[in-house]
C-alpha cells in the first residue's frame, strides 16, 4: 500500500506525466521494446529519486516492463503530491509526500527498502546507505543499483574505498549522455527556472556568484550570462578556476565576491561554503540559493543565529533580517530547481532516465558477473542512447569509412 498525501490529486498528476511522455522519445523507444520483452519480469525495483513527472514516467516504464516498483522521493521538497497520487493509482507503490519532516522522509526511505528490492535506482545515495547500515540482511537479494548524481557517487566511492560497498553500483552520472547534458544544460536551465519562479525578479544587470564550477556550475554560469548577468565564479580547484576565467567569468575568493553579489548559487557539493563571514559582507537584498544535492552548502544555522527576524515573504522566499539588512534564502536552501520548479526539462531527463533503465537491464543481464564496486556503464550503451536521441531529433551524422577506421587504428604514418 502507498503512503501518499491525497489520492484525489491523481488526475492533475496524470496530465503532467502525459505531457513529459510526449517529450521523452528515447525512453519511449525503450518502453516499446521492454513492453514486448519484459526484461524485469518478476523483479522488485526500489527507486529513490525526485518524485516529479519525468521520474514518474520512468517508474511506469519499469513497471510496465514487468517489475514490481516501489518509489520514494529523494528530497522532501521535490515530491509533487499529484504526481505521486497518479503513480500510486497506476500500480506503483509510492511512499512520499511534499514537505515531509526529517522523520517522515526517513520512514518513507525505510518503507521503500523494505520492499526487498533486486534492483535499486538512487539519487544522492540515501537508499543504498540505508541498505548498508540498517538492512544488511536484504543485501543478498540485491542484483545491483544505479546512482544518478555526483553527490551519490562521492558517497559510494567512499563506501567502496572503505570496503563497505556490497553491491555493484552503476555510475550513471559519469556517462557522457548524463553529465554533459543533465548536469550542464539541465541544471543550467532549471536553476534559473526555479530562481525566476521564486522571485519574479530580473536577472539582466545583476551580479551572479556561482560557487563551484563542475558541470552543473558551468551550466548555471553559462545561462546567467545568456540572461544578461555579470558572473563571478568561486572555485577551490585551480584547473576549474582557469577554465572559469577562460570561459569569460570573473574568478575571486567568495569573501570578496560576497560584497558585490546580488544572487548567490551554490553548486559545490560541499558543506558550509557560504557562512557567517560571507553573510556579514553581503549587500542588503542579496538572494541565496542552492543547487547542490543536499541543503548543507549554505550554513542556515549561522544565518538563523545572526538574524533578528525570519519572515516568509513569498512562496519559497524567506527574508533573514540581520540588523537593517535583508538576506533572502530561496527554498530553504534545498535544490532550488526542484523545490521551486519542476527539475530539468523533459528532453534532458529523457537521456538520463534512458541511461537509468539501460543500467538496470545491464545489471540484470550480467547478474553474478559484476564486482561489488562503483562501475561505469559500457561506452556502447552511452553511444546507443546518443544515437537514439539523434534519431528522435531527426539528425543524421557521418560515419568513418573502413580506410579511415584503419588509419585511426594504426600507429605508422603512411
Ligand atoms: N528530475 C528527476 N530527477 C532529477 C534530477 N536529479 N535533477 C533534476 N531534475 C530531476
């Protein structure tokens, strides 16, 4: 039985899922194939992902491919209750609701892992961490899992290095068709969607400070420029900092940037990157938000300690009053693109979720042959997803002649 907020919301959720389905051609192609071949027949699949329409559609595809699917949300503010209701009405077991407290969030995770999965899809590592801490007796039935995001992979690699990872985990985030598009163009667009929906303010002419210049940070900075902002990048990695400079951004320490920024976006994956000393340096009206997986990048505790008053001034906007100064925090410092908007565009998640579904197939096809480690998805699978996307977009490309293939595989000059 599902644990959802309100089953009567299902029609609204169905409408959202129907819309994204029309814009996810690669996943549709896999769905057509899997409906025939039923590759997950008899298997239980547990999913922990941002529970919005694209995720729901993928869960339906896996369910229609023969699996018994149980799903929870990977963030208390990203679950959409209407989508959850629609999915539950369609035979997927859902344990999630919007605005879950920490205890409720953990309970939803527990209910999901208690479905005794053979296959797991995780986003951020919470489900796999729970399996390896409180549910070790279930590990023997798990064929493997797939991890969606950078933060989850950092956790998994730490587990593997400590010898504590007991199942094969596919690093979906490391596939080219994931990070090049989802992290860069997906985050680049959806973060601005979230900021603009939350604030309804102009971006042109503002100074935007992007903290972290990984693939997500690159996308956020790129789109900020397109919207007419001046961009400052703050980085700790010298190579990325050089890259940020050559991409046309200003680069400086965050303490210095704090004084001139109008909008601050954390995408570093690290904790407490913006804290007391930065808040003290900020201008009146500075807007802060986070696009990293966890709400640990902006030190909310210090912000609250410094504030004489905290007021909700709009949906997803809280003003922290520090003496005469107002600092606005969006979406409680949680992922602004999912808490204040709908996450990445459907055409982008089409690639990421095609890779997820392909990862489950790969794990199942290679049952017993894979190591309990963090594993790459074979390049051929990545390439197949890219080819399907090109086909769906109506774009043809050239191929190498056999003479060219021969040239590229020999070391002698002719
Ligand atoms: N929608 C579902 N999962 C998502 C993710 N990890 N990032 C952005 N949008 C999403």
